[in-house]
């Protein structure tokens, strides 16, 4: 695994954060020192965090997808105050990507097809970025020039080809990005090319590709996990053992949103045809919590989880939703569909609601409560509780 040259800079204010790569300094790994929030009580909770040497003003991260599709929207995210941005997934050859219209379908509370009910589920059949890689790289450079102290994460996905992965890593790192999230999880990510979930569902293939990536990368690597698998801890374990500094979970769940009972066609429908897509929004939140809990418990029992990071994803629309992920062990919380529904200004409400939660429990920092709920879960709590009562 490649080493990262890091010079961790401590900010002079609460809103300026940075990681420098100091020439000549070689550390044993890409992971920077974790800076814990002060244990001293304060009236206003501190949302700032440091994960894998990356300092963020808050744990809220734009998830890879439409909210990070170009310079304009990523700039908007930084201006609104998001802790970090994961750009839309890129590959070397965007010409092979064709994004159709329409590519979204919504599930509303109430009868199937209801036009008035609250949106509780969201399906997409969108592929990775169809914009030329050169364009995306230019915009990464522009963003890092304008926001040198903010965290920009490149999401990458490539075919089963070591040279292609290495070239892609070289090119995105040249832009000054702070970390890489590897898309091992897109449910419709061109599986015929061994891309996306086709890698994340095959642990032997995942181990090989992860090895290529981590031998080449000089910035922290997060492996994004698919929920479309029997035991999500298996690929997460492989990714960490293969050198990744973090895990992101979950990507969308394979789904068919519904059938139009007038046309008898699945939705979304493109010129009479459809395909299973990725399911997101608040309906997936309980499933995502279960997957994140499993990964967090595995990381604690098998790894020194303080040296690794876990990014929780799935149905986050409130500060309380985010708190649940953090209580189960997540360091950061990603939001994608929530931004599409509520706008980039959502981060302000998320921060305020998370602070309200922390004040209620007298937590002064994220680390004060991260992971404290995952140990309250058991395989058979009723039976075990009964045994404890008998012993007493």
C-alpha cells in the first residue's frame, strides 16, 4: 500500500480546514493522526471531525451522484457549508456512458401512482458521469484552487484492467483531490465490463482490484459497498484488508419501482422499456442502518476501527437520521437523494438538528457519541436478557 505524505494543518478558525502533502515527509500509511474533539463542555456542540487525516467542519458529505455532477453544483455545496463533496463517479472513457431520460421514478405514500403523497422512495437508472473525463478533471482543479481547505473526494470506477485503474488514479490525483471513493457498488454499473457492483459482489475480484488501487493511490481510499449481497461485512472486510482506509455504505438497492397499470410498463419507462434500478430515499434508511451496524461491529472486532473510517449513506433527510448513523459507528454521513429533493441548503438544517440532539444529551463533540449504540445490539436479545435475569 502506498504511503501518503501528510502535513496536518490545524485551522485558525472553526471553518477553515486543510490537509497538505509535505514533500520529503514519509509516513507509514496514508492515514493522518486522528484529532479528537475537546472533551471540555461548551454551550455550542462542535461538529468538526478528522477522518483519515481529512479535516471537515461537519460530518455531512455530498454523496456521489447528481448533486456532484459538475463544478457549479459542487461549488454551491461548498458555499452552503457541506463538510465534503464526493463528485459523481468518473471513468477514463465517458463515451461508453449513455444516460437516458427519464431515469428517475418516485414512490409516494398512499396508493401506487399517487401524485400527491409524500415521496418516501426514489429509484434511478442513471449511470456514472457521461461528461468527458478531461472536463471533470479541469473542474476538480478549479474547485481545489478556489477551496484549498475544503475536502473534495473523487469517485472512480473502471473496467477490470490494472493499467486503466492506475491511469485513472494518476489523473484524478493530479488535480489535488483529497481522497478517492471507489465505486464497487453501482447496481447497474455496466456489469458486463466488470464494473460497479459486479466487483463488490465478488470478493476474490474485489481483493485483486483493491490491491491494484491501494498500491497506486497516495491519498486515502474509501471503498463504497453494495447492499445487494448476502453479507455486507465480507466485501467490507476484504476492502480494509487490501489497504483501504475507509468504507462507505450503502449504495442503492436493486429495485423495480412499480408498474404503470395503464401502460403495463415498469417505471421509469424509456420509449416503452425499463430496467431494474437503484432504490434510495427515506424508505431505505432502516436497511442502511442495519448494514452500517454490521460493518461497524466487524470493524471494531477485527480492526482498530479508530484507524479507519465509515461513511453512512441511506435516506438521510434530518439531523436525527444522521445521528443514528453516527451512533452506530459512522464517522461521516453522506446525502444524495435528500439534496435532490430539498436542495443544497439542507446542510444548515442538518447541522442545527444534529446540534440539538447533541445538546439534549450533553455531547460536546461527534466522538462523544460515535458508536455508542452499536454495542446495544445482540443476535437474540430476548433470550440473552432472559439468561441474564436467571443468572442474577
